[in-house]
């Protein structure tokens, strides 16, 4: 999960991932799309590959980059789970803040109302 978050933390890598969902571009084609060196794009692809979000396939002299849909699905499930956890916490905090401050409180230590 740490590798996913590291890989997805960079806007260029997120864009590369998006482009590789729609197509199977070569690393050299990707390098033409960004204002950086071929080596820099290659490093971005390597980070995505180490995270398991993309795979490379050699075709002749080219390396084609493809998004691994199962890995993206797993990452999405993890992120959805984190979102659900935080939404539940925010809802719980909102409920506590919405309580009437003049209403009697529940004494959690003795299990009685004060």
C-alpha cells in the first residue's frame, strides 16, 4: 500500500497511469508527452511498475506500458475503505457536535445519566 500511495502521490505518474488505461503507449511515446527527459519518464514508469500498477511488455525495441486493472481495482478498494472509515468518523463527530449542549450528559464511567 505504501508503494501505491507513493506512486499515486505524483501528478505525472497519475497522468501516465490514466494514459495507459486508454492505450498501451511505449515509454518513448510517453516521453514525448511531458516536458522532461526520457530518463525522467522512464523513472516515473519504473515507480508505477514497482507499485504493481503498470506492466511493461517489450515489443521489438519498444517497451509498451499497460495498466494492470486488477492492481488498480485493489488500490481503489483500499482507498474506498479508507474513505468509508473517515466518513464514518466525520459523521460521528458531526453527531457529537450537533448534540444539545444543555441536554443531560451520559456518564460513561458509572453508566448513568448526570
